[in-house]
C-alpha cells in the first residue's frame, strides 16, 4: 500500500458526510416546501411540532415513516421491489460526491473527477432504472403506467440536460467541477451571462428529471394515485421522498456550479470559509425557484411534455452548442 | 507470476470483485426465467464492466458505459419490455429453439476475437503507439484529440458498421404483412 492512511480516513469522513447530507437536506427542503407552499396558498402550514413554526414536523414525519410496517404486496416481485428505492437513492448520493464547496481540493470536495460533470449526468441516469423497477415490480397498473411515463420523460429530458451543459464545458475548456468554477472565478463573471439559453434549458430539464410540477405526470395523483410509488410505504417510501428533495439540492448545486459561478462571488476571496455559504445561498435561490414554479404552474399534458423536449429543447440546445463552439474558435 | 503473487496485489482483489459478479450476471442474463430480470442482470454486468474500465484508468469510457448503456439502452429495453409484455414471475417459453446453435456461434465469435487480438498484439508488439500514459485517469482531452485526429477513420468505420447493423436489424426483425393481415391489424 503506497497511499498513506490519512487519505483513506479523509475519504471515509467525506463519504460519511456526503451520506449524512441526504436526510438533512431532505428535511430542510421538505420543510421549506411545506411552509412555502402553505404561504403561497394563504395557509400557515406545519405549526405545532417543535413549539414554534412547526420546525420539527419533518423529524416527526421521519420517525413515523421508520416505525411504520414495511409492506410488500403479495403479487410483487420481491427482490426487485426491495432494491428499487436503493437504486434511486444511489443515483442521488453519488451526485453529492463531486459538489465543489471550496477551492481547496483537500477539504472542499469529496473527489474532483476529471470527467466531473459527465460523471454527474451519467450517475444520475441510473435512477431511471430504479423508477422503472419500482413501477414494474409493484404489480399494480397505476405503478406500471407511472413508471412508464417516468421512463419516457426521463429519456426525453436527459438529452437537453446533457446538451445544455456542453456549452459551459466548451467555454470552460474542462469537465471538472472545480475547473468550471475556477474558470468563472478567474474571468470574474458567471457563465449564465453567455450561456443563458443553456441555463434556461438546464433548469427546465432539471424540473422534468425531478418529475416535479409542471412535469409530474409520472405521479399525477388525480390519475395515477401516486404513480410508481403507490405501493411503497414506511422507510422505502421515505427513500423516494428523501431522494426527490436531495436531488433538488444536488441538481441545484450543479446548476449553480455550471452557470452561476459556484462558490465564487464578485469581490470576495474564494479561499475563505464564506465560499460554501455563497454556494448554499445560490442553491437556496434555485430551490426556491423550483418550489415557486411547482405551486404556480398547472401540469402539462403528456404529449405537450414530449413535444417540448424533442421539438424545442433539443434543437435549441444543439443550436446553442454550435453557436458556442463557433464563437469559441472565432473570439 | 504465480497465483499467490497475483492474489497478493490489492488491485487484483478489486478486479475479482468486479469480474466475478460480471460473469455471474452475464450468465443470468441468458438463463433468467423472467425477461425483466434478464434486463436488470444486464445492468449489473454493464456496471461491473464500467468498474473494470475504471480499474484500467479509462474513466471517461467507464462513465460513457454508464450513461449510454445503463442510462439509455437498458432503459429503452425495459421500456420496450414493459410497454409490450412484462409478466411477473417465471415464463416457460423464453428459450429459443436455436439456443444451441446460438451458443456455438457466440463461442465462435469469442474464439475468433480472442485469437485476433492475441495474435495481432503479439505480432505488432502492442496496439501501436499508445495514448500518452499519465499514471492516472486518462485526460478526456487527449482521448478527444485521439478520436478526431489519429483514429478518425477507424472511428468513422465503426460508426458505419454500426449503422449497417442497425439497418440490418430492422430489416430482419420487420415482418411485412399481407393485405389481409393489415386489415386485421387495422380492425384490432
């Protein structure tokens, strides 16, 4: 063994932190969603749990989910049914590994991969398999149709998501997350100024990938009960629930890193401890935007959703790549 | 190198941890009694082979395998299976009548490929000039330059062969209906 032990300890600690982040983030964003949606609808939202503002509501919910009976339908395909939430969670947790919090590569990130953003897009596509597994193994027509809708949607929006990031990669000249941030810090302005089309497409595709309103046909409760999560209860349901909120966080982190300059901000030295706070503030804005859109827009129709992806977003993002590549060479 | 030397190397443990599940999963793909299970074992086999690529410092290729094969191709398989027929439980008529000729053909392809790669590499002493070795994951930039400069023509040739295979596959799988059957289909 040529590598020193401290490296492995540091890596183990970083991985433990990344794993612990999922439930914490899930609770924070879940609580934010409850409160914000309530206020957007002139309600109060959770109020009693924890004494003030209902801050302990999500902890109480978590405890409730964990002590619930783990029900597996009799006709279900047991191993597939059991592993589906784990696979969804895997795609979520693996995303957090490359979040750049700070310019120091020793403490700011679990692992800065040379293929950074490409890794993120690849590993997040694994969740689709989990969704299909959940939909099929539940032996329930609602679950099945929900799973199929989700797969069709995730395939369709995977492409604009990947294509929208290419413009940033061309401008930065690297796929590493740290590299993309330091390119923006070095030039002093975020890529959102030049890649605004890519940014808009990325955010739309992200909403669709997260299957949140206005793209929540896979779990449309008025038609499909709860789609592919219909048969899940207890902590397996909690996995899907946490994965959705943690994914909101990690996709926002990726968007903030690619388009909004990550931990960089005008006039602030990125070497200080302010860097993670700046990143989280940007992520907070994006998460708020997602919640806001969810409680404002009505649900799209299935054909409108596919039309938007294949006829609009993909051609526009390819055009964006061509223009960016030409300008990169010309300027 | 003896086996004990080989097994003492930690990287070979990692290799075994990837390779054994990969082989088992690959066998289960063709022996599984449920077509959805077969597709899911294919996911496992592909994930393990991505792991092998990472062991070989080919990080980009590994994640291409995950994005394209697991994230798109197998999802499409599963989508296709589920939208047509995907019963839960065992199926009896999954095995094809020509499974033994098919196995023989697969073995033949394996033998020829092995013979070719083994022979050619011994004859020319490796795969020609390798891409610059850097001791860690191959930088994607070098890979991209290799693709569109030095290896452009093989790359295009492979693309052409794949396109031909795609068209051939469609032609073989397509069944032209007689007018009577077409009418039948229209009524259903």
